[in-house]
């Protein structure tokens, strides 16, 4: 397999409960989605980047900055469904699902998620995680945690603190899950047809659909997580980070 087989899809929709139209929100002179697209285009292992949307305004904005975008149905229940709707019309081998509201997710981290699938034919999917940052709290339900097996495969994802540290003398590292996924095309086709399982519905985490079906999801560790944008306040915080001088 070569990088010519790798397609990245950025699913973005207009509707958002806390921040409608955030994909086109101005972030340091560019729409938010353009920042995400530019980072995806810089990933060495990705051959093609497509924005998948449900809104003509986003479609036009992507065309204006030179990107490729396609219209998808407004009825998709999740970003992964939107990604599958685009990816399954192509002949790609690997599909990268890149969140449209994480403009600081850097190309090296995306490359790290793709590389294992290019090197190991037995792997079906990968995702990212990082040690919980100083100041973050394991009991915060907005921070999704993951525990892994010795080989790096995910054992479970939760909004609760995992592992639960009953024995305070035992070493416990909390890993913050980063919501980027790379799938083999065949697995994504299966995933998009499976109904949500009990664990997925309980936690509100669609990646648990893979684990409930007994499928492997390799977790690739990176140095740190990347702030996403859910609200206008988050947008201002990320803008400040972009303006800050490099250390």
C-alpha cells in the first residue's frame, strides 16, 4: 500500500447546538474549516482531502479557498456516517476521519495515525491519545479517557475516570482520547451499517461500536492533546494560542 490509497474526509455541518455555523467562524482571518483543511493537506501520508458537508455555504467557502468539498445528506446521524458516505464512493484503501473543529491538530499527529495501517496489514483502525494534561481532571465527562492493552489496542473508552485507582500505590496513567480515526475502507463500510450498541448508547461514544463488535482499534500515543472548538469562547481561546509566539 502507498499513500495514494489514503483519503482524508473532514465532516462539517452547519447546525450546532452551542455554535451554529462554526465551520465558517473567522479564526485569524480564515474560516475554521480552512485551518483544519490546511493541516490535513500537509500530512505526508494523505493523498486527497475532502470536506463533507450538508450546507451550500460551507461548500462555497471551501471552493473559495481552493479545497474540495462534496454535499452529503442532512440526515446523517454522526460525522462517521458522513465520512462513509463520501469514502465508500471512492476506491481508497484507508480513510482518515478528521474532526472539523480541531484546527490545532497537527500533521505529524495525523501521520502517526495513518502510518501503522500502511505498515501492518493486520490492523483495521487506529486513533490517537495523549497523557492527560496538567490541570485537566480525569473525572471531567467532556474529556474522554481510554485504556489500552499492552500491544496498544483499545480496551475501553469512557467519560468516567479509567482506570479507577483503587490501589493508590499502583501507577495509573490517564490517557485523553483524541477523536481522529483512520479506518480500512472495508471496516468503515461495515461500521456504517452496524446499529449502536448498549455501551455506545450509554457513554455516547461511537468508537465503542467497534469494541462491542470485537474489532481492534489501535491507540497511537502522541505528546499532547489539541484544543477543539465547541463554543465561541473556545474559538477565542484557540485564536489566542495561534497568536502566541512560538516557545
